[in-house]
């Protein structure tokens, strides 16, 4: 998979960044001794697991023997064992922080996404991640979103046409949409961002695939849905928080894009504990 290859490259660069082959503390303390140990990555809080690709990369790139004890997307409870690893004491100690950093980040994103997905309740509304990812970490972050039950809006700029307000500063709305509809690949949907009802009326006459309602008030959103009447798919965006999801889903929108899934992250609280010295 492309995701796995990108995550493997990310792990490789991270291990070099942390100088795992030059851990002066471990070298000084162990002084060439220590033998083989086994350890467990355990969670201190409930959440959703994401990390099989990370573990596979560590298995390939390091001397550790390492395996996942749960699958991607699985709900995990406080105190649950997630990953088992074994290797020399020196390797386990040198690699501990890098492994925990990856897993805590991925599990934190998957867990947060699951809360947003569940908040949509019985409605068919889909929760989308955006391109507001941390530089260099997009593959890891967007894969974790999917493990949490979310979808990816656009993986990158080649993944679909989204005409935003800044595009419309240099090209008129009608002309921009017509150009996109003529020039785009059939594989690329055309989406247009609007920030008021008048823009929406103009867009509806152009019949794109999706309209994005950006920062609409509750009253304007109700009016917007009445105007659309199922003519095209509707996405809402703009500083959306968890508590906003039930009401937005109840309006009947198709997609809710949430930048906070990847740009504001609290990692899942994980620990690595030696279980066999």
C-alpha cells in the first residue's frame, strides 16, 4: 500500500532524527550488558487503536521483534496491552520514545475521529479530514482518521478540484466553475466553497458536484439546505467542534470537514513497560 510505504519512510527518517544508533545514555548505563528483554506498550486511557503500519515499519527497519495485539480501528480500554516487543535492552530503550510517539499520535487521531463519527448518530453524514495536517505526517494522520471511521476529503492537491475564496479573487465564480467542469478528469469531482447564500444561489445554477458551506450560521444553513433540495452534495466546514456535529448532521448535510482531527491533537496516553528482564 502507498500509505504503508510512506509511513515506513517516515519511520526511517524519524529513527535517524533521534540518533537511535548513538544513544549515549543507554551505552553508558548498560556498558555492553543487559541481555534480551520483552516489553509491552499499554494504554492508560480508552480510545481507538491505529498503528499496524507503524509496527510493521519498526519490524522491518529495526532489530526488534514486534507485533500488534489489536487491530487498526479496534476500541481499546484502560490498561489494555496494544503491542508486544522484544530485543536487546539497548535496542528497546533506544527505540522506546520513537515508537511511543508514533503510536500515541495515531491512536489519538483515531480516537478523536471516532468521537466525531459517533456524534453524527443515526444520520448518514460523513466526517472528513482535511489537508490541515502536520508537515510530513499526512500519511500517518489520514490513515489514523480512517481507522477512526472518518474519510479523507482530499489527500493532496491532485485529488480533486476545490474552488475556494482565494481562487475567486483572481477569477469570476461562473467562469471558474465552467473552466473546472470542462478541464477536469472524470475521476475528479468539482467542489465550490461559498460563504453566503447569494453565492450559493449562483453556484446552484452552475451544477457542480459538491458545494462547501463555509462558516454558515445555523439560520443560514437551514436556508441553504432548503435552497439545495438535494440538487447536489453539501459539505459544511469552518471551526467545527464536537458539540456541533449532532445539529449539523440533523440538517441533512452529506459531509462535515473537520480540520481539528489532524491539526489539534492530543495523543493517547501510552506507556512501555518491561515485562521480562
